[in-house]
């Protein structure tokens, strides 16, 4: 295990006393791992944000010590049909511990299934089709998409994990001829 990080049943648990940095984030080999980042404060209203693992660094950088953050595996981006049930399991596993649960995920290719699930569970989600819209803002993103249709957006997370998520995740290591079809 990485210093300052314990493994608990497949979940990466960050030591909240550590500063923001690489110690908090699952390694490249852990893109399939869930991660949990508890706040250091007790006693207040307990709020949990369930986010995509690809957004963990950005959410932690906000230093929102009034929330706990838990992340679903970033590899779900390559299998969006699995996102809703993974979200349901995470909500149900944490409902009794928290006063409020929020979702920091776009639709991310679930075809509206994530929103249907969240409505059933009574959980609110940030608006947007995917995280690229979160970064730019809905209006700016719409303008960019209109100006450059078919753009492949590359976040810092994708850049750090390009081999695992894009090359291997999309099968380009086994079928390089698909590159032109994808891009």
C-alpha cells in the first residue's frame, strides 16, 4: 500500500491529515478501485458527495471540509451502462450514515438511466451531460461543441491514465486499426 493510504475491501481510504497530492489518488493500476475521502470534522450535518473517480483531484482541490467524498471507479467511463447500478449500490450503502447524498457525475453516456435512478433514490445531481461541461460551464461547452463537433476532450485525468483508459480501455492495444474509427 501507498504511504498514508489503507486498503479496505477494495476501497482506497485517504488519510485526511495528508495534504492534497498524489498520496490521495489511486495509482494507475487502481482505475478500477473505489476511493473514499472522509472529512476531518465531526458533529455537523453529514453530507456525502458520490463522484466519478476521474474528478477526485478537482473536488479535493476545493478543500470542502464539510463534505465527505467517495468515488466510483473511473473505469466506469468505458462501461457507462454500469454507472447507474454502481451509484445505486453506493447510495444504499451510505444512506443511513449521511443526512444528504449528492451526485457529482454527468449523464456520462447512461442515456438518462442515471437520472432515473437518482430520482428513485431522491439524490440530486450536478447538471450536465458529462464532466467536460462541468469544467467549461454549460453555455461555454455548448458553444465549443457547436464550433468543433467531434472533438475528443482530454482532461488531466485522461492524460495521466491514457494508456489504461484509452489505449487498453478501448482495445486499441489489441486492435490498433480502430484508432481512426474512434478518432
